[in-house]
C-alpha cells in the first residue's frame, strides 16, 4: 500500500529541516582545520608577514624556522604562542578566533620584534 504524499505546503519545510539537520551534523562532526604556515627567515622577518583565516574555524598554524637562531610566533591578543624553536624545527599551534579583526603577531626573543619580526593575522 503506497504511502500518501505529504501535503504540498509541508514537504518543502520538511526538506529544509532535513537539510539543516544534515548540515548541522556535518559542522558538529568537525570541519578540517584551515592550515597556514609562517617561516621565520634569516634577517628577522616572517614570511609571509600577513596571513588571513576565516572566523570561527579551527586554524592549524605552523611556524617553521629557516633561520639559525631561535624564534617563536606569539599572537598576544589571542593568547596563542609557539615555543621558541631553533633552526630547522617546526612548531604547530591550533586555535579558533570567533571575532573578525586584525591581530598582531611577533617574535618574543629579545630585540627580534624591534628588528622587524612582526606580522598580522587577519580574521574575516
Ligand atoms: Cu625571532
């Protein structure tokens, strides 16, 4: 015995609810993090100096040290920082920024930010 079709007014709404539930479920299951990497270059600079990530999405930020001396990457306003790493090491931090804006980052080793080891994280 065939199942009677839903009234016309109900079906689009049911479909929308089903889609919303599916999308919500996917979001809850966890989107892949956005991966960005920054390299500490010889000459006291970060490459790139500006990085951009979406708001509300987990960010996996990797600092690679291509210089000889130790460096780190600190985003003070977000309370996010890698440890100081030496040449050829990498360090990865994960974080999520909910508020769009521009957040300065810097190297914490004495004198490095002043020498130019600064940059900007833009969250959109
Ligand atoms: Cu440094």
